[in-house]
């Protein structure tokens, strides 16, 4: 039985793959394929990996569960649990590239009070989520909080560019940086990608399978032109710690988030501007991040100095959002796959999405139940978008 199974797996596994996009989605996919012995060419138009949305100095592991039992909420729950195990393998907690400092979701407005109130009526394992009042919340995070909320003991932050670099440090992955992919052509045996380098030199590459992970710019490829992918600009603010803010020891989240200081800096996030692809850092966005902080954690806001400063550092980039807040993961055509639309939580969803692709590509058992796979499936989602138009 075992021999029959491995014969079937090796027969259906591709020997080579091209992955377009060196953000967290592409790096996770390249990693999963390389671990199964597939030779991967990873292509990115930028000069280094993690140059798009995955390039922030820190990102948080933020699982915002809904109270209903629908595929989105099941997916977020599964993705969070998967991400913790996956990160333990790829990027163990070291306090530098990853911290498991805990994360507090505050019941700081009517929507969150209702959502968290409904969640609190269900039974959750204590290692996953606990419900706390304002006094307990203050004790846990080290700074006085006005609100209670949900405490995630295993929540925390990671440095996404370090995670990406770790994922692709595999001899079976060849990186092609400054390679802009312009067109995708189906061949007799697989797929060919054609484009130009940053120096204007034409290039092409072929492989058995092709996985498109280049976020909203996938729309430029004919095969993805009808996908509903929305660019959403976001800016984080990097804020110098103060003696008072130094006491923060966990991530706090309301309408935005603030991470504890590392190297004397907090990361405060993040703005959302739909259909805006510009990446300049704006002081208005710093002010917005700070105003949100004031609403969910006023004492922390005071501790940080209360006023957005023109000198604040920050980083703006563009998320790719897909309808229903679910990424598009799976087969698009024979030998053509994608992992797109990770929206606001790519750190949570990229790893499990790579496992979904691997299962589909190599014939392994899927890591998620059929109803969730159905909702992730690009062909199903593209059909439902078309039928609504
Ligand atoms: C301000 C902000 C804060 C965020 N905070 C968090 C957070 O705290 N936690 C969290 O989980 N998520 C967070 N996110 C979301 C998360 O960053 C994204 O979901 C994730 O980075 C998406 O990864 P990706 O690989 O799909 O896209 P990207 O990281 O954007 O990667 C796409 C890559 O494709 C390349 N590319 C594009 N077109 C081409 C082409 N034609 N040829 C070759 N290469 C191409 C780009 O250069 C890029 O490297 C945040 C996002 C933003 C913007």
C-alpha cells in the first residue's frame, strides 16, 4: 500500500516549477515545493525579495475570528493554528525575527464588543484564546488598558523579510531578481514565462508548473485579467519608544495595532486606502495610525507622545484584497496555479495556502476540508464574480 502511494505521488509530482512573486506567498510556495524535491525558479521584478507588502519591518500574527461557523472563519482558525506550527519549524521564536509575546484584541468599539461578546459565549482552548477584563488586560500587556478583550497567548510578531529569506534558503530554489514577468504561455509540457529584466534584456523560463503569487499585478496577465483583485494601500508608522511606552510587552489591537518596542522602536499599523497604489510615506497616515491608537489604547497613546511627528519613519506598500477576504488559492488551468489576495493577513494565510497548493500539485491529502478548499478555489471564485457582473 505504501509503495503504491509513493509511486502515485512521484508520478503526479512536477519536476520543475516557476513561482512569480517573492513576497510571503511566493516564498512559502517555493519552500513547500522545494521541500518535496521540486526544482523551483523564483522570479521577482524587485532588487530583493519581500519588496512589496511583505517588506514591513514587523508584522503581527493577528487572527480575527468571527463568531459564525462559515468557511472564512474556519479558514482563519485553521490558518492561525497552522501558522504557529509552521513558524516554529521555519522561524523559531528568538525575540529578534519572531516574538511570541501575546496579543490582545480590545473590545474598543461597538463592532468589537459584539464580535468578542459572541465569541466569549463559545468554548475556546485557553492556549488559543482567553477573555479578559480591562484590569487583566492591563496586567498582561504592561500598560493600563481602558477595555477588556480577547487575549491570544501565542500571538506575537515576525519580521517578514527575514521569514521570506529563511523560506527560500534551499538549494532547489533559484532566485531571479529584477526579472519582470510579462506574459504566460502554455506549452506542450508545461508553462513558459516571458519578460524583461530591469536592464531591459528579454528573458524566458519554462517549467512543468507555474504558480502566480505576485498579488494584484497578476491582473496584467491575460489568464488573470478577470480576477477581482483590489489594491489597498497601507502605511505603518515606526515610532521611537519613550520611557513610559517601554512597559508595553504584548501586541495590542483595536482599529489598528501597536507592537512592543524592539531596538527602541514600536511599529504602529496600519492605514487602509482602497485602489491606491502609491507607496510614499505620508504624515497624514501617521496621524491616522496615532488617532486610531488613541481610540483603542489612550494611555499608550499618551505614553508615545500624543502627536504625529513629521520625522516619524514609516513604510507604505500595497495589499492585494480579494472578495470575501479569502485568498485565491489553487488551480487556474492545467499546470497553472495561484496564491493571491492575502489581504490584511498574509503572515497567517501564506503558509497554509502553500500546503493547499502542494496537495493539489503533488496529489497529497489536502490540509483543509473540502468546503474551505471550494471557497479558496480560483475557478469557483472567478465564476461567481463573472455571474454577479
Ligand atoms: C501596511 C501593511 C501592514 C500589514 N500588516 C500585516 C500584519 O501585521 N500581519 C499580516 O499577517 N499581514 C499584514 N499585512 C498584509 C501582508 O503584508 C500581505 O498579506 C502579504 O505581504 C501579501 O504577500 P504576497 O506575497 O501575496 O504579496 P507581496 O508581498 O506584495 O509580494 C508580491 C511580489 O510580487 C512581485 N511582482 C509583482 N509583479 C511582478 C511581475 N510582473 N514580475 C515579477 N515579480 C512581480 C513584487 O515585486 C512582490 O515582491 C500588511 C500589509 C500592509 C500593506
